C-alpha cells in the first residue's frame, strides 16, 4: 500500500499550497493569501516564491495580526506595492460571479 505523505513531508508549505490552489479556483493572475499566514511560515514561503520565480502576490485576508505579518514579510525583503482587487473564493450572490475584494499587492 502506497500511503501519501503530508505536504510537509514533500517540503511544501501548506499555507502557500492553499493560496496556490485557491488561485487556480478563483482565476486570479497572482497567488492570493486569503487566510491566516503564520509568521513562522514566512521564511519558507519567501524561499519557495523566489525558487519558483514568483515576484508578486497579494494578501486579501483581513485577519487581526495582519500588521505583524506585513512587518515579517518586510524583514524578508518583501514590500507592499499598493492596493488592488482580486477575485474572492466565494461568489457575489447578486451576480453569481466571483466577488471582487480589496487586496494588498506584495512584491519581492
């Protein structure tokens, strides 16, 4: 029996994987973090982004420790580059299309 390992067993950060998977669903051009980003995951996330040539992403999450997370990204050389809009993972009940929500553009 071939049992699959966890994402961590394969060296894949689960927070980044979830953001990537959601990007496939929403049709956003860039990876968008719409959930909590744990500070201890940030160095791993930045390393994976750099290794894969990803120079921009967004954060649409409004979790309470967002300021600390932005500061932790800044320590890793990631900068805020203004605001934008992205497709949400949920649909607007009026239009039936993906809702558009504000997000912070982040650049490496």
